[in-house]
C-alpha cells in the first residue's frame, strides 16, 4: 500500500496529544505513526498543530490552538513569544516551577539514554525568580528596515522587537530598539554587575567602556565586552559558590581550570590553593585569554595557557583537582582521556548541555570515577536550557 499521500506536509493542521519533553525545547507528538517535534505545547495537552517543517528524519510543528490546556499553561509575559514570533524563548507559556520540572526530566533522560546512567536531581530557581530581566549579554539582529530584532525559531528571518523582557533593565533595550540601525551587522550588548553597559557591532565597540568591571563574591574582574561571561546576572556568584563547595581544595593543590575563560573560577581557586598551589587556566578564545593574562599578571600561582584544551592539557603532568566548563559541545573523548591520564582526586564539571554532559559522564564513569553530586540551576529561565554542576570522585 502506498502511504506517501498520508505523510504530513508544511501547512497541514492536525489534532494531537502532546507527549513528553525532548532535549531542545520541543515536545513529542505522534500522528499516523509519524513523530512530530512540537513547540508551544505542554505535556498532556490536546492541541491543533500546524506543520512548519519536514525532512526524511524529522517533522516539526507549532501549536496554534489549545483544545485541552495543561494546568501549567500561563499567559506569556512577552507579546513576541508565540508561534511565528521571536525564537529567543521556548517556555514563556509554561509556569516557571513546571519549566524547572521539565528541565529535570530532560537531564534524567539524557543521562539514561546517552550515558547509561540513572540519576536524579533538583533544578533550583535563581533570582530573579519571576524568570525575567536576567540576561546581561545579548546579541540582536538588525532587520532589513533597520530595526532591532531576534531570529525566529530555526529561521533566518528577523522578528522585529520593541523590547526584550529577558534583558536586565540596565540594558535599556526599549530605547535601543527605538533607534534606526543602518547595515546588517548584529548588535551586541553587554552589561556588568557594576552598572556598566557596552554596545558593539561586528566585534567593534560603539558605546560604553570596552572593558567591564565585574564583582563576584568579593572578587573583582575586568572583562572585555567580547569575552565570554556567564549571561545570567546571578550565574557567576551561584556557580562560583557551588563549584568551590564541591572542589574540596587544599593548600598546595595543583588545579586545572579547563575552558577557563577570563578566569571566573581561577580567581577563586587561586585563593584557596595558596602560594604553594598552582592553577592552570586553559582557554582558546583570544579575548578571554587576554583578559585572564592581564588579570592574573601579578598572581604567581596562576598560569594562563593559550590554546585548545585538547592540546594544552597534554602539557599538564599532574593535578589534584580539575574543573571544566566547556561550551555546549562538551569536552569529548580526547579531552576526557587526558583528564583520566592526569587522574585528579576530584573533577567538577559545569555544563549548559545535558546531552554532551551525559556523554562525557559515561566516559568518566567508565574511566573509574563516580558521580557523587549532581545539581541543576535554572540559569536560562523561559528557555529550554539548564545549567548542571556535577562532582566526580575517583573510585
């Protein structure tokens, strides 16, 4: 029997039951045996969806009408958070407590499916607890008509906006959006914990200080506007406190800080290990390593290694403790193998992607380490992302 006519096509509308959450902010639905990745739904709802994309492997859709709503459904606070709207948020239509529960489920599922590991955790809310005005770093697109915008989900089309409710209020996005911007270069805004704001285009500063002063748990940093810095206003203090409580640093310890950026964690670690200890900060990004080199110029127990982690870690023969905070791609087997060679007593892994974290956790547990602590932090509210911190100890 030829079933090709039954295949869903872009623009088709069907009624479905919304199933479980998938990694990436979509929910799973099924129609005539086809798996559909659905946005703007919630597990347990009955809804009419419209197909937005198809391929040989994936069918995608948006909810356009809710027939039976979940108790967790709320009115999105932002007028741009809807089907065919801004792609910056995934979960504005979901109660914040249930957002965190969904993220917990994703972490558990990814560890089970990709890592073969059974885990559980809490995902903690972080102030501001309303999930708004938390972003200190934002990249905006510019529309053809010169207006500020963000890209639609899985689209190159710019959705013009008049404000962004995720940006901290000090950014004054509404004022920036009211201006006309010539050219197609993206607009990058960075705001510091001390009230400074920089605006850049194509990596070139056009307003504000090019070096931002950050204050984190009593430590001071100077970070260029182009360097990576945790985007949630409370992420630096939250993550430094959490990692320092798990590292178990001792006076004289040698520590590796992989993907160390501008030195957020290295500054705190250098205080803990003392003058007889050593911190090896490894980072590839030239902006971040320039900041770190300048910031630690007078700190004798910190060495900044400029280069890829995979290459530079080979130069480290010994470390008592290891911390890593990789990008979404994770560390990968080559880097994990080098970590296993060094064989620190404790590894603390900070991750913004449960999938690659689960993969790397499998490598580490196969290499003789055990997961002794796993916590989640909702440092990306209204989006599908979640931050995890895992402690591994050598068996």
